[in-house]
C-alpha cells in the first residue's frame, strides 16, 4: 500500500471511473472528479464534484491550479474516459507526473498515428485522411472496397462504418465528419480477423505487461462490441508479437511514461495490426472488472501510483490466479422500453459477478450504430471459457427487456 494522503484530480466520472474513485480512497487519497454530466456515477462517490467537460483543457488547468493553492494536489488521472490529452496537459502545466501531451495527442488523432506508424515501417492498412466527399470517393477508389470510415478523433465507434459501395459514402462521411472535431475522416482498408485489446505500462524504460483480452463484435456494417473475454485464447507466440508491436508503437508516438493501450486485429496480410492506440487503460469493464477477476492484476492501483509520483509496485502487475472472466450485453430490439424483468434473478446465478443496467422503462433503445447505444453489461467469472460463456448466455436469457415501436 502506498500514498500518505493528498488529492487526486480524476478527469471523467462515468461508470467505468467508479473503480478509480474506490481505489484512490483505498489509498487514502481525496478525490476531486470532473464530468460534463452532473449525474455521472463517479461524481456521487468523489469527495468533490465539478461539472466540467473532459475536453476542456484550459478549464481543467485552471481547476488544478485552484486545487493546488488550497490542498496537496498529488496527481491528475483517468482510466475509463477518453480524455488522456486533457490529463497530459494538466500534468504538464502543474509539473505533475504524466505523459508527454504530444504523445497523447498523437494517439487521439487517428490519421497522425497512422502516418507515424507508416513512416516507421509498422505494418498496417492502407489509409487516407479525407476532408471532403470528393476526397472520400477518391480514397475509396484507391484503397478499394470494403473500407472503414471513421472520425479522426472520436471514440466508442461513433461515426464508424464499413462501406462496400461508393453510393453509401456521402451519408457515412457526413456522420463521421459530425463526430470529428477536425471535420475530417479517416478511410482505411477493412481488415478481416479476430480483435484483441492489450494493456501495457511504460515505466523507467521498461514495458510492463497488463494482459490481453479477446473482443467480440457484431452488427456490421457498424462495429458494435458485444463483449470481451479475459484472458485471450490466442497462442503465446502471437501474444509475444502483440506485446512487441505495442512497445514499438509506444516508442513511435512518444509514450515513455504511463499507459500504452492498443486494440489489434489479427490479419493474414499484416500480422497483428493496431487499429487504435490510447494513453489510458482499457475500458469496457476490462481493466476495471474482468481483468482483476481473471488474473488478479490491479492496473488501476498501479497507474494511480504513477500519477501521484509513487514507485510502480510490480506486485500489482503479477497474475495471482488463472481464471476466466467475460463481459457481454443484452441487445433488445430498438424501441421504447415497456418492461425490464429478470435482473435480480440473473444477479443470483452462480458465476455472475456484476450486472449494470443503463436503461429503465420509458427509455428509448436507439438502433445499434455505435457502442454507446448498449443498454447494459453482464460480467461473469469461472474456471473455464465454456463455463463463463454458458453463464453469460443463461443470464441473457433470464434478463427480459420488452420494447415497443416508437411512433
């Protein structure tokens, strides 16, 4: 156990940030949390709540300076929110431990990341950044279908779609553009293959391994993550190459401190290929719940220690046991929710660890066009992959969400 008091500024206070507040409190830290949503779950647990957009860099720097004047501000942190650049800028402005803001920005800007990888010889898909529908058509013809179109700097698969026909480009480009702060989009070669996510921590020139999970997707032409499984089932040799390329990618973008997290697709033409990279821990209940359940790793504590200037405790990154944990989501038909039942019964099923329902009767389930539209999550753990997925299937059959068409 480390820490001797002080305050941690937590940027983002969504559901995935709740374990960060709990861990910080366990370490004896006071938590000031920010979020643009005044009803964000982690705000209720924080010692002080501030309604502030996670993308407001200047606002967070001003807040951090005010906190430093009245308390011992030891660090700034996030683990389950897409705001690593804000965190890096605040850390730099106040002289706190953190990642180089340029590295965090390069991870956010998907086109810049691709350009840097290509210049360094990192295998990857053909791509083009496009600013207009004319450029989008040209990129589509040059790369050839199918392609993926995505916003330059969004998350949660918002504005991301597989395109097989040129006539589908205008609408898809307009949507991608609407989610991009640069008003540009990235068109990439569509890659076939299973997807994985890897967490690593860079500290004093060493890359510490934080586990790899298998990710599951459906609902093409949209890329909706339906769940994930910890740990991965891919062969050890493939895992070694994933870790090698993650370390290489961190060096390319300039991450020499903190988290280097990558999403991969295993492809025939390029091998393990990085789809996305970020300077925060994995979301989707991965580092928050399934990874600790499956292995005993405590990546949140490890990275909070770094954020407050403590030494990395390598014991946090040593697996304590070998189990399996997985997450999945119910996908009721789009429409207005008339009734939800079976959740208490599903919680009592052997092996079910957590159920998070994000909707209630009267809410509207939107069509599944990105990951933000998921209505809830079920997390289970057990001794084998088969056991865990049987538990998840049983939980999904037990939970009943009835929807009616919206006029």
